[in-house]
C-alpha cells in the first residue's frame, strides 16, 4: 500500500507545475538524524532532554530518526524571533512512527503553547481512556491553534429518548454515543451523529436499558450493555431491568456480534485497550476482565478489593480508579494490583486524563481533581466551583476540561486552584442531579453528553481539526497547515481534514513559550520522529507530496 502511495505521489510531482524549492520559507528543520540541530541555517538548535537520537527513520533519504520514550524525553527549541509566525501562514511537517500494541498514550508531536495565555499551536495524537466509562478517542490525530477564543456550547440534539448520554466514541470518521433509555419499552441504543441535531439509530444490541461503555479495538467499535440503576442518579427507578453485562462488536447498520458476558455481571461499565488487549470493568460487582477474542472474559483481579469506576493507560501501566474508599490501583499482571494512594477524603474516583505528561483523576464528593506524584502521593489541583463530582476529563487544544455533578457544568483547568466555568449544559428543572458524564473530540470540536436531558453539546476552543480514524501504527507523514486563515491536516500526503470556511484562524499564535518536539499539553511522545520542519508559509498538496516521496 505504501509503495503504491509513493508511486502515485511521484506521478503528481512529475505532472504538476514547477514548484519553488521545498526549503523555501523554512524557519526550522530538525532531521533528528544523530543530533537535534536546526539544519535550516537559522540557528534554531534544539536542546535534547533524554531523547535517543540514534534511531531508524522511515526509509529512503530519511534513514535515521529519534526515539522518544513517552515518559520524559523531548527536544526544546528556545523562544526566538525566527519561530514567530504571528497571524500569517505556516506549516508543520514531520514523520511519526508508533507501535501497534501500546502501554501508553502516543502524545504530542510538536507544540508551542502558553497555557496561561491560551495561545499557540498543538499537533498531537490524542487518546482518552478513562473518559469515565469509555475510551472516547483512540489514536486521534489533532491540530489546533488558539488565542484565548472559544465558542459557546451548542446543542446537538437528543439521541432517541435518552435521559443519559452514557458513552461516547469516535470511530471510522463518525461520532457514536450510547444512551440510557430506561422507561416503558425503551432500551439503550447506539446512535451515530449525522449533523444538525440528527442521530442515526444503530440499534440496541440486547435490550438492556443502557449502552454504558465504548472503545475502538483492532479496527472495530465495541460497546458494553448495562442494566443501569437510575436511582443512583436520583431519577425514577428504571422500568426496563433487562440484564446487560455483555460486550458487542459493531458490524454496520443495526447489526451487532455478541462477544460474551462478563462473569456474573448485569452491567459492563468500562472498556479500554491496553497492550493489544481489550479490558472491561463490571458494574455493581467488582472485577477487571480481559477478552479472549471470542466470547470469553478472563478474570484479572479486583483492584483494592472494591468496585472500580474507570480504566486508564499511562507510562507502561493499566490503572483502575476506585469506588467505596476511592484511590487508584496499578495492574501488575495476573490477578495482582498495586495500591497507589487515595485522593484525600474522597470516596469515589471517576475519571482519568493525561495532561502535560501527568496523570489526573476526578473525584466525589468534593468535586476536586488530583495529580499523581508517584508512589501513593497525590496533589489536589482544585475544585470545580461548588460541584461535588468530576466525571469526564478531556485534554483539548492545550487545556484540560472536566464535566460535573450536580449542575451539569463544564470547567476549564487554568492552573492549580483555577477552574474556569465554560457553561452549564444541562438546565433541567426540578431535579437533584445533572451530569456531564462523557466527552469526545470529533471534527475538531469538543463534545459532551448530559443527564437527565439526554442531549449532546459541543464547543470549539480557537480553531481545530481532527482526523477521526485511529492513526495506524508504523511510519506516517503528518503535515498541519494554516493557509489564509484556513486549517488543513494531511496524512501521508492526503488531506484528511480542513476547517469550515466560516471559521477563520487568522489570529496571532505567537508566545514566549519554546517550541517543543515530542512533548506538549497532552503527553510525552511515545514513538519516533524524523525530518521535523516548520515553515513560515503554507505548503500546498504537491509540496507535501514531495516531502512524502523523500522516504522512498
């Protein structure tokens, strides 16, 4: 496939108009072939922070590259006038290699972002395991710029008769949600977003009242069914009490394949991919389970001897959050788990996020977020207003966002003790609890689902794009371009996303922050890079194709 792609691109180059040199407009060029010096002649040499500069490259003229360990290695290019692009056109290009079976998120490719000013650029591969009960994004290529700008939250409608948008996942270019529809003859469904408040019904796999979990695994969408206890959200008791506890694989249309039931479970609560395997949590009964690829689920122990709430992947380990006495546990293999500390006096730990290379969790009942410091140590980074519970935590265009209970709000993390309210999504009157349970990035927007209105909302910070298919493993060429205020994202020479013509990004992204290669607002890069380039002009499709052909 790659040989055919390169051959096709070569034809495009030969038949195209005569182009300027591919080096015209270069601000910085870091081949990462044995050093981190700038080869553009502009003197923007990088400072190596633990990166192996003697790795292999994608091939052809690019036989060498740099290996990033995912846990602290990156290259820093100090702030200089030559890095500044202001409001003008620019392009970032790089070759990226990732592994197929991951024990860490992939992380950031290139960033230059000031979180205090909310200004700069982010080019990343986003993974959101621990989005409460879902793995809502998996290997999502993301490009965004910002200058402290954001839209209001927009109502995207109600899927079916949902009272609870209980899961969310991006798969094969589309946004899918799972619902809790618990009354009368209703049942939980999966819906695909079709735009303008329209949702396509993809079916209810087994008649249970909820689709509580979602994840992309091995190129397919998997969901978990649940008999959700609506009284836990202080809603009227569910009338549909059909047991769930199964996992299903989506086959298209309204067709699902049963992949088995978690032992003794009435509810599958969470799905997450780790080290090439699909893991699940049961709800109401404790235990973590690993799928055998057919219909069996192997018991992997009970973290902390209590029910778990979420699973996350970070720095080589699978992590589980607790319910009952809270805390977080790390998987050691077999049925063994290591206790890694509690979050003060909180009794439930609901969600995970990997932000700025660190692991964060959201809690009940004081609505605080805590950062992991190693061992059993955690730092409280503040409470979201007067809220009691933090559910979904998402990293989006340089910042971390969290959804809450009881008011159904979303807050933005602006630093320890600083949580800025971005909006109240659910305003249903005369209810005790409103939740923002789950979030996902799709088409560059941040989406969130609510209880008890059962609606989905979205907002955009700055201007952003995402390629909404899981990035394949191996070497791939990535290019991000701003051209006359429009954003474009390329993968292996093909444009895979472009911004809406009505959303212009012609604002300054200059900051005093350094340019960081292999690190940013999400995580340290877990993979390899080669031939990283920054241009002070837009690159066209044929020029990007020329960069791809270099690896022939």
